[in-house]
């Protein structure tokens, strides 16, 4: 029926819970099931609402019937949870949330059998944590995360002798890495690292499903990238891609790994390679979830940002703009109006609008676009402040975005104020020598030299930015071009011809180093991925932890004793 596009009849069939349950049991056909579900949603069928309504009716009937049996309760619970997880995979958040809450109602009726009911509660809370995190319900997610902390600590301390470990229903590493995802999304990278390190320890010392190993490696890599631990991040993401290629082929998890790999490439200044990976991943994501899904909108935003970075020097933002606009429209259609994902996609749209506006000759049209971009940025800032307060990297980035926009609008004093706020927050949150801090320093320096004739202050900011960039990325880093050009301008304004000549030569040296780097990496997008299992995921996790410990980045005295207790896998 799906191939013959008989969606009305297919929707009627799938609204039967027994039929839908059989579809969910086809684990090897999960992608195809999602494709059919998304087609039904796009054609206007009310499949999600109908399924949830029928499931609720069954739950209410069972709970009202005093003659129910434990087997009936278990069967309904398992199906309702399976349906909730499927809807969560599809990012149908409101319906997924309802299904998971029905599971909680059923769980309260289970007999208090030792261990077993706790296992089910543990499992359900994991999915609630993933639901709250994915739906940006951070207050609820943090409460759920805190519930896990004591129990996870108990499992880590008691080891393989605990009731939870014997049942094997508690996937410790999966819980820890989902907690890391929560803190990562909130921009709390150091807190995310704490959970990621514990998850890496877990897969280094305990058996874990392959999907968990891949999740731990890829999420930990993203966190380490944001904390500028590039070597460790590269080691983890390369092995995650290798495992995904070997075990997951073209499934949803493989696509997630590709997006994370591309993210790591972007943040390692390998933007062209990242776009190659994004191109594959986006086509796969749209094939899996269709053109109208939150998962697709998130992918579009990621690719739009990569294109924005790539085309910043050329000014050709047409494709980035189209993708960003699509992301905003999808999010507005599928999410509540105050959802964080809408704010995020609108922020991306505003960044691109500003650059496009600056290329316009029509002053009225230019000013209208800049004003619209300002509204989008301010709405995003308000959202981030409500969620996270001022002491957060998301808020700091938004201050910086508004600072650059004010400069484009000729509001230089306001621009300076915003840039100084961004620098102060980034310094407190990430550190004075982090690249994000340097980026804001460069933006403030550009304001000083181009529009406020404060050349000495601009010089000092540019020099600090260059120092950080060289230390972190090396002599071929793309961002050095803008700093070197800025210093060339500053020294020209100051009449210091000797220093101006020096930075003219540095700019030529940078261009040579950049071209050499691009030539060396021209075929390296996939060449860096292992083709044979030289190391296991456990080996890679252990090696990463040992390297981070040796460098002093983490203190990891527990690895050795855990290896003695559990052995390696």
C-alpha cells in the first residue's frame, strides 16, 4: 500500500494497535517503518494522535479492571514503551511524552518484586531522560538525571555483584552518556565531560551493546572537540565511524555518527571535508525521516552553519539561506512556539540574513533585513537567558551575534557593549585562552579598527586572538587570515610600516601554509577511518582516558582498579 501511495487505507490499518505493534517488532526494517510513518504524517493522517488515544483507552480499561493479570500488564507496558520510543526516534515529542507517561501509570501497578520493578523503572527513566533532553525540557531532564546519579554511583561501586548487573537490564554506559548529552546541549561542557569520562570508563571495563559503544565514542568526541582536546576527539570519532560503517550500515545510528563526524571536522577547520560528509548524511536523513521532520530540520541547520562558515569569504550564502529557512519553517510547523529548537534555527537564519543584507545596494531593503535579523537574535537571546541565564556559552554567543549585527547597523557603542559581554562570559565559562573567547576578541578588534578608530586596543585584541589560534590550531588555521588582515590594517593606520610589512609577510606565509594543508588533506575525508579492527572500542576508550589523564586534562585514578574488577572487553 505504501509503494502504491494508498495512504488513507494504510493509515487506517496502522491505527490498529495490533498491526502497529507488529510493525514495531520488525527491528531490521526500522528505517522503512519510519519512512511509512513520516509519509502518513505528511499526507495529513492523524496516526500519532489516534494511536495514543487508543493506547490510553487500553491503559484506562486495564487499570479499571480489577481482574487484570501481571502478564497483561507487562504486555501493555512493553508495547506502550516501544511505541513511545519509536515516536521519540521520530521526534514526535508530544506524542512520545504521552506514551512514556502512560508507561509510568502502568508501572505503578506492577507488584513490588525485588529488582524487577526497579529495572523497569530504571529503563523508563532512561527514556524519559532522552525525551526531556531531546525536547529541550532541561529542568525536567536535570531532575531525572539527578535520580540516576545515586543509583549509578551504587552500580559503579558494587560492580558485577549487584542485582542490576546480574539482570543486565541496566546499561550503565548508555545512561551516563545520555546524561552527558543533556549537559552538552545546555552548553555545560565540563559537566558533560564528567559523565562522558565515566561512560568511557564503563565501556572500557564492562561489556556493552555495540550501539552503546558507538554512542559513547561519538558523544564523547563532540564534548572533547568543544573542550579543544582534538587528538582524543579524533581518536574516538574515527573509531565510532568505523564501527557504524561495520555494524549499522545505513540505519539511523549510522546517520547520527556521520553528523557528529562532520561536526568534528568543522571544528577542526576541515570545512570542505565536513561538507562532503554532511552531503551524504543529509541525503540519508531526508530519506529516513522525509522532508518534514524535526530530525531533518536539525540536520538542515547543521549543514546551513557549515555552508555559512565555508562561504564567509565569498559572500555566496544562497544555499545556506535556503537550508536555514527550511529548518525554521519545519520547526515552526512541528514544535511549540517557545521551543528552543525554533530559537536556535532562527539564530542561524539571522546570521545569514545579516551577511546577505550587507551585499544589498537598496538601503531600505538592507535596513529591513538587518532589523528582521535583530528581532530574531533578540528573541533567541531572550530564550537562552530564560533557560540558562547569562553565564552560559549559548547566551554569550548570542551577545556576540548581536554585537556584530549592531556594527552592521552602525550602532557602534551598542556593538562594543555586546562584544564585551560576550568576551566576559566566555572568559568565565570557557577560559581566557579558549578559541571562542578569541573569536569575540577578533570581532571587537574589527569594530575598533574599522569603525571607532581605536587602533591600539584593536592591535592588542588581534595579537591575543592570533596567539590563541596558533596555539590551538596551528599556522594554517582559516581564522588567522582575518586577524592578520586586521593587524595589517591596524599597523597601517598607526603608521608602523615595519610591523605592517611583517604582517603582510605573515599573511603570505599563512596562505602558503593553508594551501599546503588543503593539498595534504585533499583525499583524507575517509582515509583517516580505520578499515580493520586494530583496536576494540574498549581499547580506544581506555587509550583515550589514559592520554587525557597523562596530559593532566582529567584525573582518572579509577581506571586501573575498575579493570582489575571487571576485566576488559
